C-alpha cells in the first residue's frame, strides 16, 4: 500500500492533484508538515492518510472516490495512525469505498473541524459479507497511547470533532470506538447516526466521551452492549443535542428510546436536549 507521495519533516505541499495510483494517494508523515488544497481522487486504496505525524496541518483538501475498485479493508478516504498533534480542517471526504476519515490507534491531540463527510459506501466481499463499513469518520482506539506490548496506557490527549457536516454515508456518520478523551460537538448529522462502541480492545476502552450540541436529522445516537454495561462509570456526557424528524432518539443496546422524557428517565442524558 505504498503512497504515491510521502511527506517528511517541515514539508509544505499544496495545490496538487494525486490520482489513479494503485496504492495510496498521499501519506502525510513527519514533523511540522503542512498539506493544503490537495485533491486525492480515484486511488486504489486510500486518498490522504499517514502514520506517526507530529504537529501536522491538513487544510482545504478533498479525498474522493478512493478504494472503489480494489476494496481494501483498510482503505477509504484515508487512515491516520499514531498522530500526536494534528489539525484537519475543511476536509471534504466523499464517495470513498469505506471510511471517509479513519483515526485508528494511538492518535492524540487531534482536532477535525469545519469538514464534510458524505456518501461514503460500504465495501463487500465476493460472498456478500461486509469488508469495510461506509462511515463518515471513525475514531478508533485513540485519545490515548498504549505501549507496544498492549499492556498499559502510556499517554493521553484529546480527539476533537467539531463544526462538521455528515450526510448520506451508507453506515454510520460518526463512530467512536474504544477511545478516550473524545469530544464530538456542534456537528450536523443528516440521515446518519452517531455510534459509540466498546469491547474487545483492552487496554483501550471507551471513556471520557462528550457528545454535545449536535443537530441530528432523521438519525439517532446508538451505543452497543459493551458501552451500556456500567456506562455510569465511564464519564460519558450526552447532552444539548437537537433531534429533528427522528422517530428514534437513542438506541441503547437493545432498547430504543423515542422521547426525551424516556431518555432522561432511563439514562439520565439529554437534560438540555431538544426535539423538533
């Protein structure tokens, strides 16, 4: 999965089109790297991703229609791993096979803002089983750093997703999975869902999650059984979200809640939430 372009320390790369590479389009690596106004399109596996970057800026970029033919299980708009200090702003990620933007393993001190994620599609195996979900953004085993032996947490730092728009992704708009220190705020989610998930990834685990001020139209907030188990101890804040034309507001493991009163009474969330 070699990228057509791989950045290094102190690079500034801007105003380029990276397209039709059999592997990845652009790997953003190094320290103090700046990537602006890059269009990564129609690449075999991913558009814009990278590993191990420090203090990087990805600004005003587009990643689209990647991983549509090869269907790599790690492909899509782009996967970042092991970031420490990153701002991704005004990114457009759409029509990718798989996840629009995937923050996967030990990403800390990352902000994604003012971006758009839509029409990303699920990729299937020849036998019809799912290969990779068509999500807008996945935040997975991040917000914390686990050592190489996967025995201990060695660092923490926030992952912030704010002021962004999600619509018409084939699976979830936003996924937070087995991550800590995640803040999801002031986003617009239309015909998509917010899914919080845990389990099976120790010592990574879901805790210290805040989901506030989001506007969800024809969608809901969903938690799996691993989150629901002893959720009161996990420092989860779900409040001040607005639900528009949403028949179901929360799916809490196997239980659906259709009114704010039901959510407040059963779960203690959305004390300042609104339904329209």
